[in-house]
């Protein structure tokens, strides 16, 4: 059998990037995504059990400060008021609270905790995905679906730590989370922006803003 197809760009020539004894990590030569092949993913039940262990309290000041860093560059390119979809909001939608406080009108979706798919029948001026894309089994498919929901001038705001030098990968804490299966680099976001025809901004080391022209 050939190498697994890249879940972002669908290229077929991904090569082994790293093996850690639990699962393989492949790197796509086309879009630079590092990904775990589907056969090494957790089951939905195992994935949900891992998320239930997370302690992301919406009232925790440190967690709010962490998420609030996304709002600073977002408000520059798409200030409130605006309609927002918080995609992958988790059990405690802390970002939705921050966005609402800032003057945005927010709807939430999460496949485990807020699975109302009617949100995909509407259009938005901002879609946020904070600490989400690294969990996606099919990031290309999901991001294209979200992109289609954006109005002209709308912004897809993504927060995820970016892969850098190969030698750092084995000790990177992102790798230790078994629910993390897609690792974006700056080059991955540049490929995505070119593919979508988006204006790309990388204002922080873990923030990417893609704006519809």
C-alpha cells in the first residue's frame, strides 16, 4: 500500500517524520503538515474520555488571559459587532464569553459538547478555532467547510502551536497529547491561504488569521 493521503492537501507522498513507540508521525512534502495516520487515532469514545479530563475552567483568569491573546489581532482586522461561530468550543466556552463581552454575537459548536449542526446553515463574519485544528482527523475538509460559511471580508481565526525545527519535535508537549493528530507549521498555513485565496496573517507564534478577500 502507498503512503497515507495528507489530510490537509491530499498529497500521497508523505514520509515518516518521527516514531515515538506509540504512533507514527508523517510529514507532507507539499503543505508541510505533520500528521498521525488514521489507523493510529483514538476512537471517538477514547477521544471524549481524554477531553473530559481537561480542566479548562472558563472562570480561570490564566485561561482567560491565554485565550484573550486571540482577541487583540482579531479586533484589528474584524472589530465588533460581528457574527461569530466558535468552532470546537469545548465543555466550557470561555472564548465565547470573552467574545460576547467584547461585543461580538457568538454561536458555538463542538462535536461532543455542543453538537447543534444547524450552525452550519448560517454565515458568519468571524469563525474561531482555538486549540482545535490539532485535533482534526480531516483538517482540510473541516477548514474548507468553515471557509464556505464566511462572508466576504470574514476572518477564520485559528489558535494552535506551530511545528518548527524537526529536532524540537520529539520533546514538544503537543506530541504527548494522544488527541493531537495534525501539526501545522507556518508553511502549512501559507499553503492553506494560497489554496483558499485568503489573506494570511501570523501575528503570534500560535495564531493564524485567514481573511476572505
